[in-house]
C-alpha cells in the first residue's frame, strides 16, 4: 500500500508539471501570434443577461414626457382621459380643416370638442368593461372577440350619437338629422372594418397600456388627415369634370366614415377620429351647386377676369369681417365658459342639490361606490381649482357682527356647522370640505394600523327616508398614512407662506389660524378608534391603540375625537362603562398634552345615541370630568329600527329589506333623539360641575357637538339652543349635495333675522 501511494503521488506531480509546461507553451505561442493570452484565473466570459432598454425608453425628453403622462393616467385616469380627449379632438379637427383647403371654421372645432367632451367618460367606462370581459385562455380568441364586440356594439351606437349631435348642434331639424343618420351611419360602419381591427390587434399585442391612448390618437389623427386629403382630391376632380359628376359617388367618398375608438383602457382619447364626419360634411359638393357656380379655373368667357378683379376689391373687408366674427365668437365662448365655471363652482347652484346626488345614485347603485366616486371627484376638482365653494356666505362671515359666529375652545368659529366623520375617512379632502363652508370638519375614523373593515356590500340606501345603513367596520389606512397626508398638507402651506413647519405647528405668523384646520375660524377634528382585532376586554391593549393614534396624529389636529360608539366594531360600545372609559380618556388626554407643538389639541369623546339610560349617561359624564376631556360629541348611527318610518311614508319592498340589514342607521329620523340627548347631556355636565365644586370661574364648560338627523337650519338652531356649540351633518350631505352646509346656514340667518325683526 505504501508503494502504491508513492506511485500515485509521483504520477500526480508529473501530471501537474506537464500541465504547467503545456500552458506556458500555449501562452508563448499566443504572444508570438500577436495575441494576449487570458490569465488562468480569468473567468470565462458569459453574455450579459440584462436586456437592453426598448428604443422608446431611450428618447430623452420624449421618454420623460411619456412617463409623466403615464403617471398622470394612473393617478387621475378620468381627468387625464377627458383632457386628452379634448386635445385630440381639437387637433384632429384642425388637421382636417387645414387639409381641406378652406377657411378655418372655429364653430366646427368647438362643436367637435363639445361632442368629444360629452362622450369621453361614458366611452371610457365602456372600454373598461370591454377590457375586463371576454378574457379566454386563448389570447387570439380574446383579442378577436373584443374587436368584434366593439365593432358590432360600440361602433353603431357611437356613430349614431356623433352624427346626430353634429346635426343637432348645426341647427338641423329632426327630419334632416334622420336623413343624415341614414346616409352616414351605415357607410361609416362598413369603412370602420377596413383599418381599425388591425390597429387594435397591433396595439393590444405590442403597445403598453399606459401609452395606447397616445398611439391610437396619433393613428387617428394621421388617418383623418389622409381622408381629408382624399376628400380634397375628390373636390378637385369634381371641379374638373362637373358635367360627369355622380352625386352619390361623391357622397360616399366624403363619408368614408369616422374611424372607431380602439379597444383600450384609454378609450376617450380615440373619439378624435369621429370628427372626420365634421370635416367631410362641409366638403360635400352638391351637383346643383357645382353647375350653378363653376370654379373660376374652368374659364369665364364673359368677363371672368373682371369678376375676379371685382371680388378682390372686397377681400380686405371680407377678411376684417371674418376676423371680427372669430373675435366675437371667441369672446362669447370665453364668457359662457366663465359663467358656467362661476355657477358650477358655487355651492348655491341648484345642480349640487337636485342633479348631482340623484345622478350619483343612478350611476352607482352601490352606495359605497357612490361615496368613493364623490370623494374622488371632490379631490380632483380641488386639485384643478374647479371644486364647489362658498362665495357670498364666506365673505359675510368675515364681517363684524356675524350672527353665526361662536367661540369653541378659544377659537372664534365663523359658523357652527360641521361635517361629521365618515365622509372623509382617510383625510383625503379636508380642504375641499372646508371650502363647502363648514366651520368644523371631522375626518376618520382612523385606526392605529390598516384594516379592511367588514365585507362588501356594507352601505345601503333608504331613499324614501333619506337614510343610510352602514356597517363599514372602521375601514382605515392606518394612523401613519393619515399623519403623512396631514403632514404633507401642513408643509405645503408652510412653503407657500415662507414659514417653517415648526412655525405652523406653533401657530406663529398665521394670525391665530389653528394649526390643524389651517383655515382661520375653522377647526379640524380627527376621530380615532381601536383596531377590530384588539380585544375589547383587554383595556390596556385598547389604550395602546388610542395612544398610538394620538402620538401620530396629535400634531396635525385641533381636536382629537375618541370614538367608543361605533356599532360596527364588536365590543367598542362596552368601553362606555365608567371605569374603562375613564382610564382610556385619561390616557388619551395625557398623551395629547405631550404633543410636540405649542397649542395642544383638545380631546372629545363620541358617545352612542343608543346608550340613553340615565345611569349610562351619568357614567359617561363622570368619566368626562374625571379624565379631563374637553367635550362630548353626542350622537352616532343607531342599531335601533323602531320609529324610523314616519306616519304616511310607505317603503317599497327593497327598502323594507334594507332596513333589516345589520349596521348603524343614520338619517332625519334620528333628529328627535339627538335633540333630546343634547339637552340631557348639557344638564348633566353642568350639574356635575356644580356638584363636584369644579364650576368656578377658571373651569371651562364642557363643549357639546351634536350629530344625527340634522338636515336644515331650523334643526341646527334647535340643537344649538339645547346646549350644543356645533351642529354636524353627514347623511344630509349625501342626499342634499355639496351645497347642504351653505343652505343650512342661509336658513339659520333667515330665522335669526326674522326673530330680530319681531
């Protein structure tokens, strides 16, 4: 064994020497050939596995512009669709008119853009449906089905709408409109199959969804320009051979038809190609017209050149007249747009009460979808400065002697009307709500950590009662997310005023503007609640939930609201017992006093309308005084269903079934209970203060906010006279629209003025 081992070692040594010698020989050979040999330790070269960027992502400014467009489309799809649709319609019509070779007609452009604006969002909804449907395992089958369905369903409907609107806006009567539809829709339907199925297939296969609108818009504009060129050539041919002209043939050529919108998520951009009909409509040359007025280039043996000379003498006057017409038209359009803007953005406009809420109920059968749509619309309109706002009422509230002014927590509120929590659950639109005229806006409820809430559907309408039933279950994005939005809002104001964030938090340089609302004479309330998964029996865990919310949100709120009254979180109302409520409120007050700002936020507790027994109410009052809480919000949704239907009101079968749904009910039927509770809480709070000897001059009276069933100025005055400092609305805005606060305040002023007159 020893000899064998020695032999193996010798062989290995000789093999190693041989390999080294061979490698040196190869290296010398490579050098002699003028090549550089790779070092033995160099790794073997492998091809790069990083794919190169597509060419369209390496175009510098164009790439950045495309990425900005994609971001805008993802963030605000409806706004982007509408604006882009207007631009593409206008560009396509301008291109068609330019190629047509005739004087520019601004009325036709305005007509085309208006048609596109009206159709953009409905068509967008159609293409969302189309993109989400007909998706099979076979990609080819899915693509073919979408194209065929679009061509068979959307094409004739949209063409009928487009040609009908063109005729209607041009001032034609019903008979002429019908004739135009019979003449144009079939031809355009047939011609739509010639190009757009292939374009759709290419786009769905190769074009990213964010850029399909750009792609299709460019194709549509180019196609329209090409057809306009063909139309112009047809006119020239017709002028050269008038006596051989076949009128139906020209009509068929002129009405090659609008190209159809592509099957895309960005569908509203594509209605531009339908403006072809407007371009071609003005190009059609009747035979009688050509025969009676032949073009001058045919020659006029009876003084044709003299006619040309005489017409040129009035060219200057005609040009001035045309420019004057354009100026007058543009001025009238601008004035009309301004009047429409001024009317639509005023909360006193009747459309906000009688048109928008019914339209939302019609478009969104699910109440939660309507809620999200309304919130998103307000957010978008506020970003574009097109949101509804108070004008006259806000101006009146800044004058001395404002009859609606009220002092709350040391702040002189401009009016005592507030908007309850639930309308803006995640603090997305507090400024848009303040613009509606509210003196107080409550956002939330906010839980410490994100939670989805209860399964859908979870919101139900009872239109005959102007009521709602909801079992949201405190769906929330969490305290950190809300704090981030409120912080960004504060920092934006600070930058605009040239102040630091600390200056705004400490209310320095803001002339007394509260650091939460950021609006003079207004207060921002932030409502907090525990997570659903936190056991209600573990009071310490519940306290940690609320303290976490206070820690994150206290710097950005004027008032923190402790919600222990939601009927949709199991066990939450059990916290209204005196002992756990006192511990909870004391912890919240202590944490609020540690907030990192000069003026500490106030703390209120929101109680249930169903806990109306004297013993229960006295326990709440005792907890409020013992913990140092600053006030009570009286009222929330109710679990009770008795006495909700007034005498003489009949509910249909669907509404009767809705009333059996679980959740909290809100609506005008709660007003009497709210009014009763406000009066009782006012007496108990004041009586406890006197009994405990804490009613001295240095002790502030506990504040009461009232919410529940308030829908008009008379009811608001009643709860204020009963002892509340602020009357808050929620369901009243759902059915009354964005002008509800303005209307309530107007009714209050009228009643106050009438009483003074007496």
